[in-house]
C-alpha cells in the first residue's frame, strides 16, 4: 500500500513538472513530449529526471 501511495504521488508530481516545463519551455524552445517514457522517467527520478530530459531535448 505504501508503494502504491508513493507511485501515485510521484506520478502526479511528474505530470505537474512536465506541464510546467513545457509552459516555461515555450519561451526558450524546449518541448518535451508527454508520453509513457517521459512520464515514467520523471516519476522514478523526479527533479533529476526532468533535468535529464531538458538536457536531452536541448541537444
């Protein structure tokens, strides 16, 4: 039960982080697609995951 609670909380945080990154990234030409792979990466790694995606999509 504890793992499911952590997973749902992390999933909500991941979606919020991705949406905020896409809204702010609109001004600096960063567009991170929201799909199962990006959501799972940010769900597991949270802030470092979003940083990895920003660096990846800047290259």
